[in-house]
């Protein structure tokens, strides 16, 4: 099995497993039981992990809240910001058509609470038109939420510029960093983000944990999604899962140290994959521009075939049509249709996500498998 | 350097040590690379593990797999139930509920409990006479005293009045047999790390066919009722721990009883009574503040708590014990909760440390007992 679906989820790094394992075996204790030594040891481990997560994105540890993942973090940032602000003057929440479903649904859900979600269209590249955003911001806006890197096309928004425009209009800025964190160098302070969502399992950490960065100065205020024991400064109740937090911290530490070299290596593999497929599949097309794009991502249209048939024809290759969440859906990808693709073109598109554990041999094997499958499925075109 | 004493962990109600079967399941699932929502072979393998785990979890509490919502833990499970069921209903809850439930419905009407800690069913019946449909929230087992509420009887009262019943079973599942249908609950919340599974997973079981709105939107996972990539290793460990816990931890009752006898012999009073969890006791020592006791025991290598773990460090008077009418004693009680793997030697170690502490901190209490 060659795993090229690293945007759906990544395998846990063995070093992450090693860091987590003691917390899954010898260490009981609730990190909130700071009355006794076992609880304090767990609490110390959680805080060390929090510091590593903060360091990856240029935040301070006190600005990091643990959540169950990026979906929860996105819900918490968007609904939390709106509910904290309540019924004040700024009721508009701006996001874009290519955002992850959980961002779009969080924004849309707020309409029922009296807010005004606005979903901006994107250019065929995936970029947001700055004039569109400027126009949208003429209505007093509470929050804008734009992802750093798209989960299907890998397209990178110009977060700095988008954020500056939003701040100039008095809005706060949230970004879903799930696909970007650990893959490219990010500095929340430099980008001027007020809130940002992270997921451990997209950067070789475990599933079941994520984080929300919440800016201290100027302070970003959010209401909790749910309450209880008051953990995470009251913003997110529930026992922090010590082993998963430790694994997340280790994954962030590794990413911080290795990100630059890894991105170069993975981009070379990505280019090799594109060149190899392009040479053997006539009419192959890239969705979105070659740059700016995540090092590991390709979203490719295979003319004249259905992507689902290609996936079925390559059982030894783990690839996807798009977002994992909706991969069993019949509906075309909302991301690709937002770029202007027809339903047919979207259905002919595959997402290939290269990651840390892929080798050049994997890439060459994937080229062989995909081009052979394509030739079987679209013989007339392949011979043309 | 002082010799570190042997650690005795008796704070299972804060978090149970991981069961061996859960450890194995976590290790196996951590090496699976796929996302359960992906359609390729790696995704399908992850999906199979997710659904097999769901089936085990469902079967344990007598629910159908389709009626299980997997989430991050007990707090979230309680929040999904209460946020989902409370619109259009007034909320009634027991006076001794966990903060996760109390915080989810801050305006709730509070139902009195008896001095022993169990729900006053007459108070529930009277409250249900009030106007409008109700959602009643009751815990199956209390986290501080282990006292069990009469849930089946409460459910009968609720259903006769058209009320829904949400049960927080976080401390009960895995320790005593729990069956959604026998309890008559509409929703049942429970947590993996309270039963020997890992932190980071929990579940809400729904009565057959009950629909509920999501708290966390997006992605369509859990039949649209809870967005987010499922925490596969934690969920696999959750199911394995449940399968291993079988009928529960009834074998701990004699250990707990011996611990209580030893503690009361040196001046402790047991808070709460009637039907209780087999692993929990709440011991008050008149005149000795709970946090002082916990610190003293901690120095002796014995890990217990003064109540719920959540409020981290800040020891305030227990609302549970106050509701039971314990007055000043409510500030003088510690919770001792035996983990599934507790041993006789740990009980002996606890009793030695406790007797030494009681003689030092509350000599008066000890004298009263020995004179009686």
C-alpha cells in the first residue's frame, strides 16, 4: 500500500508514538488533579506540549487551548467569537467558498442566531479577490475566517494581506491552519491572526486532539462551545487527554525542526509525480495554480475518466477525490466547483497528498499504477 | 535525598489507569494510517475498526450502534445531550450533578437529594407537576460519594409526565452493569478514561430513534451529529476497556469496605450511603480541612482528591456534600476511589497513612470514636 492521502490524515511519526507511549502505559492520573503528584506530573507534560505547539506557530503557551481537533477548534473560534460578541453592532462573518465544511457550517449555523454569514466566491486559482473582500468589509464585520492552505488543492491564501484588510475594517481574523501547520513556516504574530485552528493528525500526531490559538494582545474573546469543569481557562471544558497532548507536542517539535528540509524534499517528490503523470497521461490538468501551493499537494484532473473509477482501479494506492469527510458523497467537491470546475471535471479530479514517509520509489510506483489504470479506463484517449 | 515512598493511586474517579486490553488496542490502532472517512483500503480499515468499536460500546450499554455518538469525552457527551434536548424544555437536575451537567444548564431547577445522597423522588414528582415539558438530568453514580440515584424509578416518573431523562453515567459504566433500556434513559453519557480506557473519547447513547442536533458542526461524521475526524486510537481503547471490564468491578467492594472500616476506626465518617459504586468512598474527618488531608496523604505517597478533578487545584467546598446537608463536614471530606487494579496492599498502605494523619490532624475525632 502506497499512502498518498496525507491531507486526509498522516501516519503517526514513530517518534510521536515513543513520546506518547509512557503516558498510555505507566502513568495514570488526571492532569487537572494538581492536588497530588501523579496529577501534577500529567499537568507538567500537558504544559510542555502546549509550549511546543505554541512554538511551532510563534504563539505563547498561554494562547493555546486544547480541543479534540481542528473541527472543534474551527467551531469554537467562529461560534465562540460570535456568541461572545452577542448582539452588538458587528454581525457579519466573512469566509470563502473553498473553506472546510466545518467552517462553512459554523458560519451558516450562526444565521439562526442573528448573525450574517457571507461566503465569498474565489477566482479559478482559489484566490479571494481583495476588492470583493473590501466591499464585504464595508458592512461592519465581526470576524473573517480564511484557511491558510486548502485541503483539496493545497492553494495558499495571502493571509497577511487578507488579515490586514480585515483588521483595517475593525474585524478579527481567524484562520484554519489544519493543512498548513507543520508544512510551512507560520508566525501567527507576523500574520496578525487573532485565532487559528490546528490538528495533530494532519502533522504526524495522533487523531483526537487539536488546538485553538487565541490571541492575548489585543485580546481575542470567545465564548465556550460547552462548559463544565472549567479546564483550558474556561474556554474548553473536559479532561485534556494527556497522551494525545504529549503526542501533539512532540509532532509540533519535530515539525518545527524539520519543516524546511522536509518541504523541499516533498516538493521535489511532488514535481516528480506531476512530471511522471504528465508525460503519460495526455490532457492531464492541475486544479489551481502551481504556486503558491502546499509542497505535498496535487489536485489533478484525469480527462475522460471518473476519479472514483481510478481509485478503484488502484487498490494498492491510497488516494482520494477530495476531503475525506465527504469522500463517500456523490455530490461534486464544493471546493472544485467553487474554482469553476463543472461537476464532470470535479468528478474527474484526484487529490494526491505526499507526506513525510513517502519515497521516490513510492512516487514512481504511483505513476505506474495511475497511468496504467488510466490507460485501461480511457484507452481511446490514452492512445490518441 | 529523601527516599520516595511507594505511590498508591486511589483517585480512579478522576481517571482510571489504562486497562491492558485498551493499551494493546491503542498501540494497534496508532499504526493504522487511514482516516475512517476515506474510501481507499487504509480508510476502510480505519472505518472497520471505528465501527467494530462502536458496536462493542453500543452493546455494553444496550444501545444500537446507530444510536451511539462518539465524541471527545464525558463533558462533551453531556453537553451534546443537554444542548440538543433542552430547547423548548425546562431543565431539572439533581443537586449533586457534575459540573459538566451543571454548567450545561445554568438556569436549571435543582432537585433535592436525601442526606445519604440519593435523589428525593418526591421532589422530582413535585417538580414535574410544574408547567411545560421538562428535561431531567441525573447522574447514575456520583463522582464524589459513589451514591447511585434511583434512575429507573425517576425515569418512570419522567415518562409519565412527558419529560425526557438524560443520565450522566460517566462514573458508572464499566464499574456496574448499565443498560439504557433498563434505566429508561433517553440519553446516556459516558467517558472512556473513567473505565480504564484512554482520555480523549466518550460517547452519548440515544434511546432508539431519538434525533439530536450537533454541537460541533462540519464534515458529516457520526451521521451528522458530531463533526471531526474520530479519535480512532482513543475510541479503539475505549471499546477494548469496556470489553475487558465485563460486568464491572464488584470485586472492589470488599476492599473498599475494609478501607472504610479501617478509616472509621480512626475517626472517619463515611459520607453517603445506600446503593453505591463498589470502588468509591467519601471520608470526612471532623476538624481537618480536605485540602490539608490531601496534601498530607500526597506527601505519604497516597494520591486521593478532595472532590472533582476538574476545578484543578482550587479546592472549594464540595457542592455535593453541601447538598447532602453535611454543613461544616463538607469541607473536611476526601474522595478515595479504587482503580480497577487496586490491591490489598494498597488499602493497607492507605490505612497506615490515614491513621497516622488522623492522629495528627484530628486527634479529637479519633478520641470520640474510641470512646464510643
